[in-house]
């Protein structure tokens, strides 16, 4: 690689500055985990003052890039930094924080698909999948032993409160990841338009956000007092024999400011001197070194699962950057010029629509997190199935009314009579699935049973569409069927009578009877869903694909149907309102919020 001395020095300073910055950051967090805003403010202030003196020369140097572009960049940069540092207030350990932020490639890919309409090859999709799995693995492992060190005014008797605030921290890191990705894309556009000016960009992206810290002035002042009141350290200068005293946390804060300046200014220089591949490698390797140091020096818990997740994240990053192929190509080009044509052969690309890929990602993220919230509700109130269905339909219907239908001013592309048929099927399947919880159906069985949609689709395809399948397809469906039957039989062996209907029976088999009723509901829901899928396929072939419209009408049209179960919904709504409240104060605004726990999960 052709790297000049300026780039080499920048790489060295990235490692020195960023790795030492992580050390001082962790030392501060150990003293005061809620000092995120103070850390961010001090970093921004130090870099802004330095830039004001040496780069802007007290605003006498005219900026090369338009201020309006800097303002947008600043809003993104400020938001990402605040979210990242504020996440420490919510039970986020340093290794998890660092691993999670390593998912920037995944976020960049998502933003590239959405904003720049980019398409990627199979290698890139595979690498992002590895990174995603690594982050999820480390996140789940870290969530198993979170401790309540939040620095907000949390007053909750619930055993779920610690996990809830940890989830808030994860959400902040996710937002920061997406904002940073979008900022990178926008920064790339600005540099193409105006040229690269790293010192100027560094100054304005730290100077312009300073007024924004006024909204968190009380929080910063509070943690500044904690820093000043921390244990004092003194040092005697050998030659002049002067004794210098300073609060320990304040000393760490000064070191953190200086090292942050060295770190970020070096990254800015590196972006102007090297290709994005080199920058990605340096930053990723730096994160890995910082992670190892954090684990070994600060004795942070790090299990085999953490290691597996970490390896997936960093190997995925290397795969995304295509380092192995780049080095191999460079070696072959140098040693064997005659193989130039062979190296240029294109690899077969996977014909995968970017929009479809993004939808797949959101299916996993949305549906998996939905199951978690669903199980938390069912643990509190197993009979809340109809309430859950109603709230889901109401929320999606309201969103579609505003953004898709625009209060029925947009004419539907698909005939309403076809939607009505689809809605009856969709409504029936949802009610059956959620109502099954009233009949001794545990969550694992519920999830496994619904996985039999392939079997149901095959049956409906044979009956309605006269389809024929090969031996492999029949075998795979048979395996799924046997798996479902096995799980069903195992679950039936120890069913407990936790039904929430008016059951008055002296029979010893009453619990088993109601369990079979629940299985009946799941079976009906499975067949209805399969038939609905076939009907939907026919509709889309006839009218074209209108996903947002279909989502809206399949949720708005069934709303009157909930009137028949209004009393049941009202009953379980009262149960939701009567659950133990979660009371907390917003740190910056000092507003007290009081929300029943089940309502929060709902």
C-alpha cells in the first residue's frame, strides 16, 4: 500500500489517541457512570477552543465549506455523540458499548440502501450478517447479568426495571449507530462538492453544537460538582518543589479531552490521506485493541460468547473491506502480470433486491423484539390476547390513516371488496393466535406451532391451486410436521390450568381439555394464514404490489369487529392499568413520568 508519512503518523496517533481515550473514559465512568454529558461537553469545548485559535484564527479565515452544510452535519454529529455517551447511564458496560459501535458497517449499508439506492454483492451481505449476529450475541450475553447502576431517578419495584433501562441504553446506541452512518454518507457528499478540509471540518463540527449543551446545563453542572468533589491527588514537581493538587476525576477528564482531540483529529486527517478501505481497517483494528485492553486491564466480564461475538464482528468487518482479496490481488499483480485478465473475472452476484433485504432485517429485528414484549405481557396477564390484538391493529391503522391513506384522500389501488375478504382472514388468524393464550398454551409451543406455516401452505397449495411438489419438499414438510407434533406432545405432558375463562369443571382432565382447545385455535389460525397468503398472492398478481396500502386496510377494516369482544378488552385493559407502576424522572427536563408496567410492554 502506498502510504505517505503523514498518513502513517495519523495511523499511529489514531491508535495512541483513541486507545488511551478509552482508558480515561473507563476511569471516569467507574467513578461517575452518569458523566456522559459532561464528557461530551468537555471534549467539544476543548476541540472548539483549539480550532478557534489555530484553524479559524478567531473567525478571520473564511470557511471553504458552506455553513448550512456544517449545521446539518453538526446536528448529526452532536446527536450521535450525546447518545453514545448518555448510554452509560443505562447499565451499558464498556466492552458491549465498544462492540455495538463496531456495527457501523451494518448501519452504513442500511443507509446506503435507503438513501443512495446502493446494491451490494453476496460477500458484503454475508459480512454484514456476521457483524449483526456478533452484536446481537454480545448484546444478549451482556443482558443476562446487567446491574442497576443507572443514574436517573428510577423508582420501580418491578424486577424488570433494570432490564428495561438496559434496553433504553441499547436503543440509544442503535440510534447513534444509524445517525453516524447517515453522517458519514452526508460527509462524503460534502467532501465531493467542496474538497477535503479536515481541520476546518473538525473545528465547525465541535464549535457549532456548543449552544446545544444549554438544554443539559443542569446535568453537566451536577456531574461537574461530582468531578470537583472526587478524591484529590497531589504531585510535587521535582525541580521547583511545587505541590500540585487536583481532583482525580477532573484529572481524568482533562486527559480524556486531550486524547479525544488527538484521536478524532487523526481520523479526520486519515480520511483525507487514505482510501476508505484503509481508514476502515485502522479504525476497526483500533477498536479491537481498545476492547482487549478494556477486558484485561479493567477486569470486565468477557465470556466465550463475548469472544465469539467479537470475532464475528471484526471478521465480518475484514470481509466487508475485502482485505484478503485486496492483498491477494496486489501480490498476484506484482508477481504474475499475465494473470491480470483472470483476476478481473466477475464473481456471480446474488440477485437480491435491496428493499427486500432491508425488509428481511426489519422482520428479524421487529418480530423478535415483539415476541419479547409479548411474553412479558403474557407473564403478567395470560388472558390479554384480545387486548394485544386490538392495540396492534389500532396503532397500525392510525399510522396508515395519517401517512398512507392521508385521511382517505388517496384512492386505494386494490378493490375494497378484495380487502374485506383478506381482512376477515387476517382478523380471524390474529384473534385465534392471541386467544390461544387463554388455554394453557406456553409461549415456546405457540412460536414453534406457528412455524408450521410451510406445512399449511403446502396443504392449501395442493387443495386450492392443484400444485404438485417433489420428494425433497415433501420430506422437509414431513420433518417440520414431526417436529411440531413432538413439541406439542411434550408440552401436553405437563400443562397447568392457568386459563382465564370461566371454567367450572370438576373433571381431572379439564386442564388438558382446554389445552386441546388452544391447539385447535392455533391449527385454525395456521390454515387461515396459509389461505390468506394464497389469496394475497392472487390479489398482488391482479392489481400489483401495494404493501403500505394493504397493511393499512387489513388493519383499519377489522376495527368494528373488536366491538364483539369489547368487554373482554376492557377487562384486561383494567388489569394493565392496575399493574405496578414504573415511575422515573427525565434527567434533563425533570419531568416525572408514571406508567403501569404492562402498559409499557403493550
